[in-house]
């Protein structure tokens, strides 16, 4: 009963996020926290304090999607023109700064909630999150083993274009693996900071400094790879691709749907 009550309280608060989120976007930190807490037998007092912490986090946070800011920008959003190297560096650093700002807020939220739990609940939560991480790693491994279609496979590509794209995709795999490994290492060290009696801002800032340069380099490589991939296409193919994407996604749905739930 307590678990059902917690789910009801939190999902009612988070529904405004889920109603506007695209189904392919990764879950936000609030949703991940709620999912992890479902297995715990929380008291009424704990439920209310967690609800208040989540509400404050949502109110204080500007970006509604934590990981969207990590997506590298390779083109000018207004003109569609390829960004030059200097602009690309500046945009990438700005996006990473926004991502880290939101990440810091999420880390403080997790620390606050972690310290609302008893020692037994903390141990149970650590076990649940470890199992969840193992599950997603195994899922990612299975997904990577499947043969994926080449990008732009819905366009009428020449054989030469297909070869170029295949070579670029192969070259990107190393970058993807390195970026994933960086974020895994960052998250692991971040958890050690989160699971303390008090959140140490200095330790968290030192952690970001430690990883920031490598993250910028990997994100720049990812953005330039996007530029290279689109550079294989002709102007006509790029226009066709844009048209197909606009038709597929359509206008953004902003209506509120109370029946949609994260939980």
C-alpha cells in the first residue's frame, strides 16, 4: 500500500514532464529516482519529504531534459549551415556547461533523498541501482550486437555514398565507446559523493574539472562526425531528409494528457 501511495504521489507531480516528452528521449532524473524508490518500504513522512524535494527540484530547474544539453550541435539551428570550428567549440562548451549545471542539481537532489533513508533502505537502494545498471549494460550489449541499418537508409543513396557512410559509421564507434566509458566513470565517482551525509560541492566541482576536457573533446568529435555524415549527401538529399523528418515528427504536441504516467 505504501509503495502504491508513493507512486501515486510522485507520478501526479511528474506527469507534466512526461506529457511533453518525446517517447525516444531518455528518462529524466526525477523518473529514474522514482523508479528506484519503488522497491523501498517508505514511511508516510519519507514520502512527503521526497515529494517536496522533487517538487523543489522541478521548480528550480530550467531545462526539462537533463541529457538533451549533452547532444552535440553541428549546425546553426536557424540557418542550417555547418558551424565553423571556433563556433562549434563554443556551442559544445556552452551545452556541456548547461548539462553539468543540471547534473549538479540532480546530484544534490539524490543526496538529499539518500539521506532521508534508513541505513537498511540505503543498502537496498544501492542494490537495486546496481542491478538496474547491470540490466541496462546487458541490454545495450545485445542492442550493439544487432546489425543496424546505415544512416539515411530511407534516401536513394549511390553505392559510393553508402560506402562513405559505412566507413564514417565504423570510425564513430570508437568515439561512442569512449564517450560512454567517460560518462560511466564520471557517474561512478559522482555516486561516491552523493552517498555521503552531506553533499560536498568542492568535491563535485573537482570531479567535473577532472572530466570536462575529455568530455568536450568527445562531444566535439561526435558533432564533427554528424557534419561529415551529412556532408556525404547532396543538397537535394539533405532537403529531402529534412522534409521526411518534419513529416515524421509533425508539430509538437503541447496538450496536457492526464492519463499519461511515468509509473
